[in-house]
C-alpha cells in the first residue's frame, strides 16, 4: 500500500476540496425495538462522530458503447499485489487463544439427511477469466435478465459479459478503456439493479475516489454514465448495496466509513451528490470495514426503510466485557435525505446476540493462515483468511410477512482452521431485528472453508459458495445449501464441488471476495463465481444451480432428530414437519419403513395438511434386537411423494471399556493442545478427563464428545505431566473407565524439558555500559539509551531514520558449548520500524558470525522459535536489506527466541542489523535483555542424614535409642552422605534439642558420594527425643535437606521417667 500512498499523496488536497459541507443532523431516536446486549453494548455510538459530510454534486460523462471497445490487453508482468488491504492500525498481533471447537459444529453434524434434489448438479459450470498478472483477483459477478457479468483485477479491471442462456462469452474489455475515472488499481464490484434493470460497475477511481458506472440502458454492452466521487481518504475495500433511495457503500478508511450515492440521479445521468458517515473501529483488528445490505427479489423494502449496514463483533477478541457466552452482530440504519441532508442519519438499530464465535484465525491481523498441500497452516506462504468483515454480499429480502438479512463471515472452528459462520435475521412488521437462525459450516475439521458468499432464493432456500483448502486439498470451490424446511441452523444440502483445485497459489493474497447472486427472472437460480487454482496462478469459475422445489406448488418433508438413541424398553420419538411451498395444502399421508422387528409405529397426526406437524413414536422396543436402523418416512399426497430418513440406535447394555490410543502411555513432547484418540465401542458419547494426578482429584480438562477423537480446546500447560482416561456412555447408562495413560507436554520454545535444566552461557541487560557490544555501518545511530528499557534502566536503541541506512549492532564473542542442546538466543525488542500490510519498508534482521565477524549469515525464519520476522522488506525504495525477511511495525516489546544449536562448539557473535529506505521514518528498534542458554541434564540434589547416640564420644554405637541414668553425658553422631550429583559447599545443622549445631552456611566441600560426620555431647537430665535437620546447598540453585531423630531415656533408680516411643 505504500506505493499507492506515495503516488497518491499529491491528490490529498484535491480530494479534500470536494468534501465541503459538514452538517450536524437532527437527533434521531434509536429504534425502540433494537435488540440490545445485556450490558448495553454500543461500540458504534460511544465514540462516533454523527456529523454528515456531503460531497459536491458530480456531473457524469457518457462513455462510448462497450460493444465498440477493443478486447483487453493483459501485459505480461511479474506477479504483483494490486490492492493491498490497508491495515490502518497495528491491531492486536499477539491475540490467538485456543478456544476449542466452534459450538455450532455439532448442530450441523446432527443435520438430517438431505432430500433428493438436483441442487447437486450445476446447470452451468465453466471457467471465467484467467490469471492477469496480479493478486488477488477480487472475483465478483452478478446475473441480470439476459447476461452474466464477471469482473476481476488486472492491469485495469477486466470485465467479461456472458450470455446467460448458454454461458458463452459475448465480450471482454478493460474498465480503464471505458472511463478515464478508473485507476486500474482494482477492487471491482458489479451489481445488477433489478428494480431499475440497469448495471452498476465500480472500481477505485484516480486519486482518493470511487469510480461508479451506471448502464444507460438494460443492455450491458451499451454506454454508461461514469461518475467519479472523491473521498476524504483512500477508500479501501469498497462494497456496495442497491437500495431504492441510494447506492450505499462501505470502505476501510481511518475509521470504517459509509457512503450513500444519489441513485435516482445516477439512473438518469444527472449530477449526483453523496453523503458520508463514519463509525468507530474495533480494537484488535487492523483492517476492518462494515458491509451494506443489497436488495434481492422483486419486493422492495417498506417505504422509508433505511439501508441496513452490519459488522460482526467477537467480544473477547475486541476487549468487550459482559458477554462470556455470546458474541454480537451490529446493525446500523443509514437513512438518506437528499433534499435536506441534515435530516440524514446513521444510527445503531440493533445488537443481535449470537452463539460464541472465534475471529482469531491465525491471530487477528495476519494475512497468512489457510494451508495448502506442501504449505503448512499459518506459514508465511499460506493464504489470507480475511476474517475481519461480513463477506460480499449481505443479502436483504422482503417476503411481505417478514424482512430478512442473510450473511456470512469466516471463523476459527478450532486449531486455526477456517469455517463459515452464516446467519439469517428476521424483522416482522414494525418489530426489531432478531436472530432467526445461525450455523457454522465445516463438515470436516481439517479443511479450511472460507471466502464465502451467500444468497437466498424466492422460496427462502439458501445457497453458500466458498473456497476449500488444506494440507490435502488444493484451493477449490464448493457449495452447500438448505431448503427453507430444513432444520434451523443447518445446511444439509451438500457439500458439492464446483471445481477441484490442482495447484498451490503462488501468492498469500487470496480472494478478497467472491459473489453469489440470484437470477432476477426465476428468483430461483443461484450464480456463483470465485477464485480457484488449477496451477500456481489463479483461475476463476462460474457456476449456476437451483433447488427443485423453488417456485413449485408442493410440500417438503423433514424429521427431527436425525438420529435417536434408546435403551431397549424406551420409546423413540421423532418430530415430523410437513412444510408448504407456494400455499400447497393437499393432505399428506405419512408412513414409515425400516423399523426394528416387533416394534409398534404411531403418528400423532395422520394425514397432515401443510403446513403442519406430527409426532412419530416407535414403541414396544423391549422386544427389539440391539442394532442400528435406518427409518424411511414417506409423505404421500395426491400430486407428489417425498421421503426423508432418520436413524435409530437401540442398545441393550452399557458400553464396555475403551482402549486408549494416543497420546501413548508415557509419551513426551506432546503439544499443549493434543488430539486424544481411543477405540470405538458401543457408546453414544465419551467423557474425556485430563488430570495432574493419578487419582484424578485435580481434573484440569474435560469434554464430552460423540466421536473417538478430541482435540483439546483450552491449551494445557507446557512441560507438565498429565494423566487421561475415557468413560463411554449410551442410552442404557455409563460404562466403565478405561485404563489411565500419562504423557508430558512439550516445553515452551527456549525452555528446558523435564529432566534438564538451563545453563546460562551469556546474559546481559546493558546496565554496565557497552561491555563488548559495538556498532558500525552507514548512518549508524545505535546508542545506549534510557528512553524505553524492557527492564532496568538501560537498553540499546537504533533510530529508524527517513533516509537510506544500514546500521549494525554486534555482540561480543560468545563460546557455545557442545552437547548441551537445545542452544537458544533469547532477547527482548521493540522493532517499531515502518511497515505496510505485510511488507516492511524499514526493518531489522538478526545475523550470526562464527569467524570473528568476517562473514555474517542471516538467521532464517525457520530457526526462530518465537516471534519471528513480521514481513519482507520492500525492494522498491532503496533499503539495503530489500527482499529479506525482517521485523517491523511492532510498537511494544516482544520476546524472540532463536535456535542456534547448529553452531554448538563455535565462538559466535550476533548482530542486529537495521535497514531503512529513502523516505519516511519511524520510532526505531529497542534491544534489551540478551541471553544465550543451553539445556543440561538435571542433577539429582539429595543428601541422607543418619543421627545416632552413645556414651563413648569416640565410638559410634550405630543406634538411635539408648537408656542412661540421669546426669550421664551422651554424644550425638551426625553423619551426612551426598547421595546426589551436586557438590555442596554450605551446610547448616539444626537440632530440636541442641539448637544450631553447625552453621548457618558452614563452608565445607561435600562431593557426590562423599560422607562427613560431626558430634555433639550433652548431659541428659530427662528423657528426650531430638530431631536433626541437615541442609546443604551449592550456593546456587541446588539445595537438599534430610532429617533423622534419636531418643534417650533417663533412668532414676528403679523409676523410669515418662517414655516417648520413637516411631
């Protein structure tokens, strides 16, 4: 994005001149029916400036006819990123908790089997436009009465018009050849304005502007009215929605921004003005934008209804308290008044509480997450997850009885795997918006599903298209859907493949969006387009599909639950729903086949007149044989027959004991979010328990699952011994616990594992001057400073100057030991150098030398165990480190840990190297607390004390109990043996009878295996038991303690004093 900022800087003043009128709108009451959170959450109103900015009227130009344009010319160029999504704040780069499986996955998993339907066979399935030399393609498309239009990024946006009757290409052209307001910098959008029968095309305009073209007639090959609307900032990631009173848009600017453009004027080619509001940013995200609603169907919204604009809010990720079990969908209403702009309003109308979701997909800000074959999940070459926005498009429909909003966004379903969270909101009459249904679509939990687009047909059925990729799946396109009659929160129709990928995308940028639209003629046929990979360069695909039931006068049949589990003797009960399509009301007779022998069948209502319900009961199951059964429920009406299936599992005993599989008993170095597996037994659910003790008195993790594997959702502690077991259950009751297995989790990067301990080779925090550290290079600014230490008073600082420099800070020589692995370098630093959305313009790297500084080698990313490089340094602005991976853009201290085991036995130096380019500076690079350590085998620390007592001070009687006459002098013998592996140099002996006998911290070298003895004598005047405690230490980290006791009985003539028995 830096290139864009430098090129466009001269246009800032011009852009701002267009925004000349700022008004304060009249106060608007919030919708009294708004769905508000329990704590009155209102992120959009607390800090928003609700002043409206009105742009000057823009007079369009009338373009030539598209049909007269030449075909586009794709110039062969090096792959480049055409429109980097702008991260206008750093965001929370360290937030990525392991929150476990998405709670809605089980709802989808329990969905009833799909109904037979032709939805699985595309009506059209063909390649769209191919690779244009830029990434990402920003694939988008829409369907009209006679045409389908697809747009992708290119050297200028490339537009292709297809005949929708056969999918043939009519014409392709470059948008820059149609209008001189287009910039060729991408983010294309195409919409079909159904109410007006016109086409809407857009991309970035020149300078800070949006270029919008409206077809003069319904024919997309004709002329267009071309408008250039200036914006106060660069209008990143624009998305649009068609509404009766305006074309609404949202962008990612300094704050999320919303625009309205005068649709009525634009449809006639008249001068058109615009209006603009902003809302507050969410903490945590860097890139962020709202999404406007786009109208589908022939019925417009009610008169004066605002355009609805939405955003999703992960309350934990964005630091919003009070919602431990919910997250939020925010809805604003944008009402525009073109005659009196002061009456326009942008107002929060609802906060819809949803089931929890996790937006931290490989963190909140990374542009890398989705893996591919040969590209690991979250690695630098993995694909952009785009988790920050509700995806293109947010669908609005008016069904007269209710209004609906349908959308989707990407979430972490667990373990940084992407899935699609989708939702349907409804509004009845003057009531408020409420959540009608929601789901998370991820039928497999090892494959990413993301970059979704969703739409609803005229019968209320939904289709969702999306990308899929993983370690075993190349970037592909698939789709799934649901009938209006399917169980809420599920998409049982699918999943189906539009096209299988066969290549790894060569750039991490992917998408940035796709498009699902609905045919305006039949209001049934879905058209979907998106990116996929046949080779390392992207391709696009266009597909069309529909549900058989859409638009037909018929009924549908569904049963719930999909599977019923019972113990013999219990009834199995299913709710059967008969739904009408287009007011179908013929009676439907119900029947069932496949039930267990000797059982009885009953429907509470039969026949059923749609829409209606019945309850199926399977009784007399005491006579049934245990097993699994598939029941087919049939609905027969005079004009059609439909069937659906449900499952029935009958058990006659509790499950047996399961066999544990992984982690294996005694396993070590297990990840802190391990996957547990065990054998399959006749259980419906399994209880997993993980504890820190064999008796399971301290259970730290528990989960109840319906499969024979489970991945821990809340990370365990590192370097810890754990115990685990499984209990199976079914409808007859709990079974029996398995054997107990134990395992040890892996240590943190740089930490020593169990059985080893750290050996500090070098440690310095710059509190005593340079101490062998030195700096050099061009324009060197490295200096000891006190401005921002991590700890103590001093640190090293290098200035990120605004001109080319190569500044080098080298450590003194450090001798690395042999055999003490792993060897790590650990340092704290703040690499606050100039960055730009995954690119470093200025940055710092780490180098190492093992030849006295003659040659230096950059430490590669794969050797950095924690807090690795954050971007690649641009090669465009003269930075001497151009092309290298580096740190930049981090404004608080991070702890970087590096594996230097490859240099064991060498004498090495480390060098922090700061490179800057020819323009713009930043705060710089702080370095503190540098440590080099190895791990050595832990040494046993133990001693054994033996205390005995006798009457001869020269002879050890080797006994700990004696009897003497009162007044006898006795001698205590204290013999200590070093039974460990440490030489102890300081000793202390305390005796409960005599007090301090030795020390404290008496100096004596007691080597491993050695023994020593001291004695102490005293006259006995009464029976006494004395306990001695010997403490030995090496003066450092090793201390050992041992105790022993003696008893002396005092005898007076024939009378014994009270006796204290030694145990």
